C-alpha cells in the first residue's frame, strides 16, 4: 500500500494548532492531503496556518470550540464547502484540566474537562459520521486517548476517566459504524514532548523534574509528536483497512505493568 492512496483525501484535525495535531497536519499535507485544522484560539490558529502553508496551500484554519455543537457543525460544513468532501477526522482536541486529589477538584473543572475531552470528540464524530453517510459511506475516525486510559497516578482521576470513556465509546462506535465502512480507532500517547506536557513543569530545573518520568518508560525517553502523527496517518489510511475499535498505545512501553529497576 503506497502513500499515494491518501493523496487528495480531506481531513479535519481538531486541536490541530499545536503539538500532536500540528505534527499530524504537517504529515497529512506532506502526503498530498487537504486539511482543516481547528482550535479555539485564533492567534494560535493563524500562526499554525502560516507554518503549514509552507508545506501546502491545501489547508485552512477554522476557529472551533469542540464543546459547542453549532461550532462543530459549522466546522464540518466549512470544510466540505472548501474541499468538497470529508474522508478523515482526527479528534485530537483535549485539555489536561486540573490534576489533583478528589477533594481538591471542583465540579466546574470536572465539567470543563469532560466537555472537551469526551463530549467534544463525540460531537465531532457525530457530525463527521453524518457527512460520511451523505457521501455514501466510508471514512476514518481517529481519537487521541492516552496511556492514562489504561494507567493512572494519584491526581489523574478525572483525566483518566475522560480517556477511558473515550476508549469505550470507540469500541461501541466501531461496531455501530462498520456496516457503513467507517472505521473508529484511538491512539494512546505516552509522555510526548508537547506544550501541554511542558505545562506540568516550571522553573530553571524543569528538565530535571522530567527525569523520573523519562526513566520510567522502558524506551528511556519521551516521544515526539511526529511519532504519534505517524500512527494517526496509518490508522487513517487504507493500510489499516481491517483495523477498527482499537486503542493503540504509542508510549515507549510506559503502560506495560511490571517492576522497574
């Protein structure tokens, strides 16, 4: 299966202005795809757009809050108006929220995290599926889950819950949508060098703070966004035509249980 099979395919990437989303947009464009990147912040979106246009001009930025159904519907409509169809949606938008012990997390923080990490992916999928069916069926949906869907640490309860719920939704939708030729999968990143990851650390010793996490992964390092993008591209392509309902860890072995020496 050659990468030519993805040429001129149309993709939406939510959370496409930084980190994994931006790296995936770049990879899609390098393979001749047409891409709409979505994000909440206009300035960040325009900066990402300018960067991506150095690869290809077949890219647009559409400001979108994935927790708002009318904005998600407009995202799908504007993409189709621009490029004529939709073949792939990468539900990458997500926030880390507030990590903390259960007594320290507010109801507002819980609701905000679930609205973006879970409801946002559900809304994007809902409207993308409607478009896929209008086109006659077929399509690929990829979600960004996390190694924390299968693992945890003290303070990760609501984030882990949002990603575990996404895994369950993916399995159910894979069964529901298979008759329409629509595949649904998750990628589960481990510790990846992104702006979101860096927000957990501060001060002059930020890199030293990361050392215990780096050493815990059997691979002995953090991943980079391009490594996640490569998996998303594969899951979106005909090379993965018989893969659906899967949550695939790309974490350097981080989520494997066992003693670390």
